[in-house]
C-alpha cells in the first residue's frame, strides 16, 4: 500500500483509533519518572506517532526515532513501524506474535489490574493494525496491494474479537460477540465495542470499495496471475457486475470466476442461516408413523407407570406412543422483487443467492424480478444465482410500477403467496406504487417490504413509504438478511 496521505479518515475509524489511544495527555512532566509513568509515556509516543502518520505522509523524525527505541526495547520487530510491511509478513517471520494479534483489542477480564508494561506492547501492535488498515493513501492500487489490505483488515477483525470478514461484511454475530465489551484492552474509559463495531464495519467496507475503485481492474483481470491474487468481496463484485459488458476473453473468464467464488461463499453462509431458522408447526391431524425411530420412549414409560409390578420389578407396556414428525406444508409461491439501482447492489447480490436457495426447497415456487426504470423477469435462471447476476444491469433510476406490472399476474393464490419487495423506496411514482402494494396486501398475499438486504443491515428507506407501510400493518423490515430469512422460513415451512 502507498504511504499514508492526508485523505479524510472515516469518523468511526478515528473513534477506533481514539479508543486505543485514550489518555494521550497522560502524566504531567512535573511528576517523578516512575516506572508506571515511563510506561505511560512510551505508550503515548506510539499512539502520537500513529495519529501523526494517519494524517500526514511525512515522517516526524522525533516520533519515529522514539517509537523505534520503544519497539526495540520491547523486543518486538522494527517492521511493526514499517507501513509497507503486512501483518502476514511479520507473523511469518515471527510466528509467536500471531497469538498476540488475536483478540488484541478485547478488554482484559480484570480492568482493575492494569499491566502498564503489557499495554505498551499492545500499543505497538495495535498501532500496526490501525495504520495498515486506515492509512490507505491515494493513487492507483494493485491487486497485490488490495489483497494485502484485505488480509490486514482480517487481522484487525480478529483483534477486535470477530472473524475475518465480519466487520466488512457485517456477518451475523459480529456485534453480538463484542456485546458487553467496554474497551480495547489498552486503557480505561474507552468506548463500548458493542456500539463501535456496527459503525466501524461499514467504514471498513467503504475503504475497501475505494481501493477497488482505484484499481485498474480491467488490466488486473486480463492477467490471470494478478486476478488470482484478488479476494472476492462485495465491493469487487459490484465493480465486476458494472463493468461486465466491457470485458472479454481472459478478463471476462477471470471476472466470472471471482463472481462464482463469491456466490458460493455467500450461499454457504445463507444456507447455514436458513437451517437455523424456525420451521413449520407439526401437523397433528396426521397420525404418527409407527416405526421404531419415531418411538417416544419417555412418554411411553410415563403413560405406562400404572402397570409397574413391584414384586417382579417389571414394567408391563400395553400402549406405545410415537412422535409426530410430519409438518404442515403448503405449496407456496415466493415472489422476490429487487431494486437493482445503484444504491441496492448488495441487496441484489444477496437476494439473488437467497432466492436460489429457496428455489431448491420442495413445494416452493420462486419467482425473481429485478428493476430500475425497466423490469426483467429472472425466474428462468433463479436456480443459478451466478447466471442470474450476469443478467442484471446495475444502475439507473427507480420505477417500481414496471416491476409491479410483472409481479401482480404471478399472484394466482394470494393466501399461499408471499411478495418480498426490496428497495430503498425512493420512487418516481410513489402514490401509484403504494396503492398497488396496498392492493396486494389486501388481496390476502403476505407482503414484506424490506429496506435493504445487506449483510450489515445498513441502508436508508424513504420515510414516506416507511410511515405508510407501518399504517398498513406491514412495517419495513430493517435490512439485515437474517430477519428476512426468518420471515420467509416461517411462512414457507
């Protein structure tokens, strides 16, 4: 990555840096230089150096030399201060540091027992992570630089207690794993990570998106060696989908390979969420199948306790009880309508994959429609999210009435139909479209408006639509994909 420059640093990222470097004012110079004060001063030097490098590419000689002295005194490699050295490279040369980077910024169990010497060591390592991830510089980015940044971002996510990709992709549980944490393990009075993580995640995703935009992507894709270095991400997939019509030959083949890899990764996550979601209720109108695997042993014993013979110490069973395993199922039609305008790329990708998963379930008839100012029926390809995405045309305005014209004829049996409409609802024909949506709801079909279907749940919704959906009794689902999975599984199971 290039040298850090004076490009604006995201506020949430600054909060993370500040949370690591609290109390920089520290001890007064008039205080005796005791060992705790000396450790505090050394920690401050490291964080002042971090903040200086984030905002100014020029080295501050005094801070650099003082920081180098601190790092060497700690027995840590000087490469921790080198912006060009990746965390992977440092860990390869010094494998004992890998364990220290894990959960590095998670607070210690006993906040009263501060180990100031250990805090200085952590400060050096935290500074390395933050400078590599936040100090992205400017100018053209190569495939190798993007891959290195993604790896360093993964190390930062591990340091906060998340899995690699959790913050940038906002995968379920990222914030939950940090809930209740009250700092970064490098000082007291720091922000709550449970609050900070949801804010820093989208900012990291924005940094990654900026890096992708600064790549000469077509040249990278034309070189299979460079293309192989790319790690699929939502930002990268967005650029590939936007530029797919301008690619051909090797570049197009490499782009398709990246899209397919990303689709497979996301599909695996969504299938896991689907498997964990609630399922349909048991159908007790159908007698249980009388086979051994359905035998309810506990209930059988309980119901036959009156037949216990104390003399023979034997239980006589005159009736067997079996478990109900059949669940109520109804042939259901799922109609997914997705806004494919520029602000909804994440939703388009996630919903295309989600629709394909539901399409693979028995007795679920899935239809997929994408729209901007025009609508396209993607139902013939709904079982293959890769082929579906290649047929999307991202960008343009938003006119939901054209999508409604395709969706309404598909509602043959309203009571067995669910319509999921994913959009920010900033529409051209607002009142006309809402009237059509209200009519679908009144017909008996289940209408689910969704603000967005991203991994992080981030996204804005037109307040006009939000209020009217609430009055209609079909409030907008906040955009987290696991909420939509739960709603659909409950209805379709």
